[in-house]
């Protein structure tokens, strides 16, 4: 493979890492979607010492508690992949439920690690007990933090305008850190490196004599020296690619890391034994395409993982009840559309209990309006749409043209920059520390000033009527309002309100790019109420009832309170429906908060008040559970699941197959929201099974770096995933790590046709990163798509009683 292609392949294997300001869930295995799940588990164990399954002890505990049954194990054995079967065969080990159960009772201390050193620094560290690999990571991270800083630092890195690699090249000649560590003349050698990162990479490959067939594997191993920063730079490149450009940030980091490796290699080039060992190690480098035998212990864990997922499959199967329920099909007076987020499932169920005549609808929380939104007082736009999109529609909040409205926001930002600055931080504490005592007490007790409402959002660029009508058509079809449209329709986005939480945006709406969904909901409601847009919809064959009026709201998922916006424009004829809706929302919020209080371990007498106070408590490491527990993605009429308690574990997307005979709407759902749901699911999965590699550890020792991400303690690399507190309650996991189960009201032919047009989605399914089930258009079937593209009925021998999801 040509070196340029190898560089590109290595960079593409790195999953992007979003900054804290708009942190969104991402599939950390994104670069391995082309590779089967089981093979990736083996490969990453070798190159990163990472886990894609829980320890055997965990599965044994699940079996002992009845969460996994023997029939689940039998089903998992029948579905074992070829690589897993081969591991059992070569080890001459029985692949039976009894043998697997016995394996969980044995200590795992004897399990041999798969990891192998891959870079010259890791090889030398293992050979001579040095610490060069860590030193190079710390050095590169230091320059990353200095160059990519987002306003936390007051001093800029010299040469910043010329690009990361050039800035590093100009500065490193004055840095003596590596020389002080024993690598004499390192700064001089580094300063003499090629001027372009591409040339530097090629020179390092040649100097270290890397075999052509191993180049891409080796370059990826080098990037794993700093996986967090590599992920953030991959994010920057991806943002450019989404907008039609080509990013070059990650290549510059790769060149810097390789220059360090090259200098170290040159320092030991005269040691023949060392060089021979290095050559030998390179020939043993694990290759993605290699057919090396999987360790038996890993194969056992993967079968247990499949058994755990089979249990979830059967639970979801029994939750689908397609027979018509009382009231289904009647024209509702009030409808409420919520995000498909799993937290909305719990709230919707309680709202339907409080207000039985309401129809709730699930829709991606950006409501079909992909905004580049400029909030009041901010200098840069926020992409309030799924991470898969580059937002084409610009919006802003009223007040941007008026200095007196924006000035308080600017002043607050300047004050924060002053008190956080290196020159003022100590003097700030000395001078003002005591005056903050009351503020700290207020924060600790959940008191003090509450968050204010955002300004009125509006379209920043004038869209022509045709563009507005097209946006509106997408919203109406997506909400399935072409057949049923009530008198009052709520578009309810969601967001989170927390204090002192670097990962706050991770609790906001993923469909809105890690931001609240209020702006999208309000713009969508305004659009659908526009008389000219209504006329355009009617000309397109979509006749919304003239009395139909849309309002926007925001569900605070931490307090379970719903705020309604722009009610001054509501016709007086809709006041009764509004009052009924407000009462239902308030009651649903109380019930939902009470349920979540139990899941959070709140024991206060007034549990609802205690849950609400967590949002303002600066010391609270678990303000809410976010999307923990997500396991299913159901694309079907709400009436099919309305009678089921899904325990806040399923994404619910409204879909009427009868209104979509060609499957065009379904294709958009599967290619967009489902893929985003899979990203969320796999991030929670990875942060649960291996928080050390794919999570961000304990919140108590988080350090925010450059306003971009967090480091753990005195580490220098950014942490790539969720905090431990997001998936663990201190005693046990609250997120059951399973791959997402997509259950769709469609026939297999329609789904097969869609997958042929969506190769990326097909890849996820073929390689078992995602499970897909077809219900048929009437909900009469439950058929699973196999990795080879065939469909097979999902049966549950021995499961005579439906299993119920329970809240974490």
C-alpha cells in the first residue's frame, strides 16, 4: 500500500472526539465498522489492551441473578461467529452452556494478555524498563494543549498562525525537556525535521524501515500513543470534510509523534541487538487481516455477551403489542412530539397516564430543522443538528443587533476569563475568596439564581417560500401528521441544567449536536404556523386542519420540568387545551422525577425536590443518568408500545408504514436517527466495558484542558468517553452494556432495498455492531437480520413469561 493511502487509512481508524462545548456521543469503534465485532475485539486487545466485553465474573453474576438464563446461553451458542467457534475448537474446549457457566466460577488471573508493543518507544520500554512512550505522549499533548486552546490560556503559542506542525517545529528547537531526560541533542534533531508533515511521516517510515504491508497498522499504533488528542484532531478534520473541505490536523500530530519515535530510533541505531529485536517485533505486529487464533477466554466472554443481548431481544419482542388499543385511531385534540431520546420514553409514558386522550409522538429532537444557531452573546455558531450533518439553515436569537442586550453576556465572559487566567487566579482567590462563601453554600444546597430563558430564535438568513415549505413538509411527514393532526401540537425539545459539570452538553440533545432543542422546536413551530407555509403545504397535498396550532417547549431532563414558549401567539380558542396540557405536563414531571429519584438512590422524604436540587448542586457527580440503559430503537406506531413499560431503555421513533409505501421516510430514519442512536449506544457500551480506554474515569479528578476536553488527574491526554459516574452507581453498573436492537415496522424486502442504498448502515449490520429486526407492516412478525443478509425468525424457547425492563 502506498504511504499516502496508509496515512489516510490510519487516520480514518481514529474515532472523532467532540469538544466539551458540544460533546456528543460517538461510536468509539467507528474506524472498525468494516470489521466484524468479534474480530475487532481480538484486534484491539492486541494493539491497545482494550476490552469489548465484560469480565467472565460479571456474566456469572448476571446468570446467578437470573438476568441470563441457560436458554439464553444456548441461543448465543447457536449464533457464535466463525472466529469464536474456531477458538473453542483449537483449544479443544466444550462449547456448552454448562462449560460456560463453569468458566465463570474460575479465577481469571490465568488469562494471558493479548497486548503487544507496537511502536519503537513501547518496544524499548518493555526491553529496558524505560518510559519513553509516556514521555513522548506528554510532550505531544503539551503542544496540543498550547496550540488548540479555546480561550483557557492567556498566552498564545508562537507561530500558531502557520499551522500546528510548523508552530511545533519552530518552538521545539528551544525546548530541552527530552535532552534533560537523557535523549541528548533531541531538540536539535527535531528542529532539523522536514518542513511538511507528510514528508516527515515518509522520512520516519523510511528511516525506521517499516515493511510496506505494516505501514498503516504501525501508524495507527503510533496514533494510539495519544488517542484522546488524536480523536479531537480527527473531529476537526471531519468537520472540514462535512463542509466539502479536507482537514489536515491529525496528520500533523502523527508527524510530531513519529518525529519523536524517529529520534529515539536514531539514538539506538548502533545497538545491533536492539535493532534485531525491533525487526523481529515488527514481523509479529498484529494485522487487521491476519487470521490469528482468538484466546479461549475472550471467545467465552463474547458468547456470554451474545447471551445477554439475546435476553434483551426477547424482552423487546414481548414489548411490541401491535393490536389496536382503546382510543387508537381517534383524532386527538392535543398531541405532543418529543425527542426519541430514551429519557423521553419515561416522560411520555407518564404523560399518557396523566392525560390518556393525548397522543405522544417520537421524532429526532432537532425536529427536521438543521440549524447553525447563534445564541445571544456568543461569537460562534452552534450546529444544532445531528453530528452526521452540516447545518444549512442559519438562526440567531433576538438581541444580537442590540448591544445593550448582548453586553451582559460579554461582560460575564470577560469576568470568567479574568478569574480563570494564570496571572489572576491566585490573586483572585486571595482577594475575593471569602466573598464566595455564600455563593458556595447556595450552590451546595441547590439555591441561588436559576437559568434564564433564551431569547426568541429566528431565521438569520431569509429563506424563500419554497425552502420553508420543503422544511415544513419534512417535519409533517416525519411526525406522521398527514393523517392525524390535533388542535394543539407541542414540539418539545429537551436539554439538561447542571452545575459545575464539564460534560453538561453530553446530557443535552444529541440530535441537536450536544445542545438543548429549544431553538429547533421554536423555529419549527413558527414555520408550521406560518400562513404562507400552510398554503404551500396545501398545494403540495398536505392539508393541516386550519385550527391546528403548534407551540414549542423544552423538557429539562434533570428536573423533569417542561417550559412552554411563545404562548402569547396562542389563539384564545386553544386555552382549554393548553390548560389541560400544562396540567398533564406538570403531573408527568412529578411522577417521572419520583421514578428517577429511586434510580438515583435518593432517599429524601421529598424525593422530587431532591432530584430537582441536584441540577444546581455544584458537587453533584450524578445529576441524572443521561441515556444510560439504552438498548432498543423502535420505529413503529406508538400504539404498538403504549401499553408496555420499556423502563426508559428504548428510543421511540414514530412511523406509520401505511403512509410510507415506498419506504423513503423510513430510509431517512434508518440512515440518520438510527445511526446516531447506534453511536450513543456504542459510546455507553464502550464506557461501561472498558472505561479505562474508552471512558473518562472518575469525575473527582477531572482537569479541563484548553476548554476542549478533560484529562484524568495529572495525565496529559484527553479522555475520550463518558465519566465512570455516568454508567456506574459506585457499586454496580447501571448501564447494561448491550449493542443496540433496532426493531422496525417494515417488511424485509423494504429493509433490504434500503440497506443496498445505505452501505454504511449495511456495514454496521453485516459486522454485528447493530442488530436489526423486522416486524412487518402489521407487526405480525419478529424476524432478525443475520450478518450474511438472511432473515431468521427470532424464537425464545423456555421464555414462557415476558421479561420486563426495570429502571436502573
